[in-house]
C-alpha cells in the first residue's frame, strides 16, 4: 500500500516528537552543567547587557521583517507548500554559508559582525516559511510562535521539552499569550541561543580556518532551524485537521440523535 504525503510526514513528525521528549544523554547533561557554571561566573550586569542587546536586535528583525514578507499562501496543497519551503531553506542555507565564509575570513572582528547578520537571515527565513504555510506574520501571536520555533531549535535538551509543551495545541493556547512582547522570557532566550552557537561558532574566529568553519556552521544552523520550523507547522496543521474531524463527528452524532 502506497502512503499518501500526509501519512509519510505524519510518521516523520512522530519520530521528531519522540526525539525531543527523550531524556537528555549523559554528554548533554554534562555540557549543560558546565555552561551553567560558566554563566554563574558572569556578572549580572553583563547578562543584562547581552539580554538587552539580543532583545533589541531580535525585536528589530522581528517587526521589520513583516514589511518584506510575502502574503500568506492560501491556494496550495500541503505537499506543494513544503516543496516550496524546502527550496527556500536551501536558498537561505547558501546565503548563510556565503555570509559566514566572508565574515569568518575577516578574523575576529568580522566574526563578531556575523552574529546579527546570521540572526537576520534566520528570522527572515522563518517569516517566509510561516507565510507559505498560510499564516499571517503581522499577527502578534504568529510572531511569538516564530520566537518559540527559534527557541526550540537552539535550546538545551531539557529546555526544548518545556518549549515543545508550550507549542503543542498552539491555536487553542494563543489567547493566553502575554499581552506585550516585552513579557517574553528574553533572558532564557539569549542564554540558550548564545550557549548553543558558542561551540558551533567559536572556531570561526580562528585565523586560516575561520572562513570554512563559518560557512559550514551557518549552513548547519540554518538547516536545523528550517527543519524545526517545518515540524512545528506540521504539528499545527495536523492538530487543526484533527479538531475539524472531531467537530464534524460531534455534529454528525447530534444530527443522528435528533433524527
């Protein structure tokens, strides 16, 4: 029996959820403890400065991107949407690799410039993906969903579980979201993202190998974010499908009782 496209990606989604909910490995636990220990030595003022910088940077990208993103796609099948999204992710991966290679070749100072540039590329990709799935990113709740995708992709194993649980059944939880984007947990956001990319991007600042490392690291980081985004929107798609089916079954039972 040949599986339909939706059956195929449902199995992929189930496996992805399973991996997220798995217990963290010993290596992951040790890494998290070491990173937390390092963070504890950093003065609160430094943490606050980094948090403020990332907060303003993300907000600028987040709100600025709404003016350059295409309108939500409404007339494509899920298979066609995802074919288009895969192509977009490939294009962004190439853009990120090129940017990482250029900044990596420039040494330490240029590598520092890579941070905001890469962040902008990632955010723009998430806005494009949301639009192709049919969501209007001018809606505040959709922008917050994008931030959760970002967190889920670049957080520790333990933190990923917490974020995933917040994202499940998103469309029914949306009305409980903070009224102001400033209420978002920016401290956790910046720590998790910074800690995640530290290991992947540190070697980019080294002479001679910085260009190669920057290109590969950016390529992989964007690839991971793109895959995470697709899984998150698939989760919403099937959640809504099941809700519609459940509503139809309830209505059918009511009609049967009345008859």
